[in-house]
C-alpha cells in the first residue's frame, strides 16, 4: 500500500469571488443561510506505485474539524473535468477570503477570468463514492469508482483533475469544515491510500543453470 497527502486543494464559495487556496480548512455542504460550499482535492498518483502493479482498492480519508450539528448527511466525491487552481487566499472561516491570482472560485477555475463551464465547478454528476457524515471525526470513502479513477490516472496522468467533494445542498445547515493539506495537524490532512498487487516477477534461466539445479 501507499498513502498520499493531497498536493492541491481548495474550496468554492457561492459568493463567487471568494476562495481558500492556502487556508487550513476545506468546506462542503449548505450553510444556515443557504450558501453552498464545495471542496476540490487533487492527489499526484503518477509514479507512486511500481510499474506493472495492479491497483486493488483506494480509500480517501478526511477529518471533520467543525460541524453545526451531528445529523447524518451524504457527502459524495465526483471526478473533476478540467484543471483548477490553488492560490494564496487564506482563512479559517466558512465565508472564504477574497480570491487571489490563480485561485479556483465558484465561477472561475483560475481567478480571474478562466471560467468553469458551469458555476460551481465542472464535474461528473455520477459520484465516484458517497458516504454519510455526521459530526466531528475521521471519515473514509471507498468503492469501485475511486479505484477506477486512480487506475485511469496512473495510465493517463493528464486525465487527473482530482475530485470535488459535494455535500447535501437541498436543506440548510449541512456544511462541514474539513482539514486541508495546510492544516497544522497532520492527522487532519486529506489522504488517499492505494492498495496494490505488485507485478509478478519472472526469471529467465539458461540451459546450463537448469541442469545445474537438478544435479
């Protein structure tokens, strides 16, 4: 197995030109006022497992560091379709900070001016994995969808744009704060674990070595 920490992450705030590229937290879900939050996560998997190895399964772990309640809510991971940025905006609060050059925002994949095709990010509607999230604590996502995504990213590195974390947005007070890769607590940083089977080792034998082995 190999464990990787996110090499890029950010939050999208429905207030449009706000972001949190360098902040210690990620946000996803719906606030008490009905403002949506979505998180972006990227992991550099290229070259991280031996050539020829088979990816058997993948898990992603996030730490909830703040929650308005303990009600169980669905949070899903969706494959992102398009590159996006992580700038120098920084805040620990759930309202975001003014976007800086290169930040992803609700409207922009790269602020300012390089827009998403659709506000809120370009991503597959079908989730790669979903799980219920309650209050504070560690949560792990897994499933065939995550495994499929990582297999493709290993074989086609240019297709890796990461995942978008999407919370329940049809009701209020579902937003959760998660630790980002800049979190001061290592245990709360986003991680993936890739379980794999190494390629079989084949050996070539000369006729002389085979005869010697049976003497």
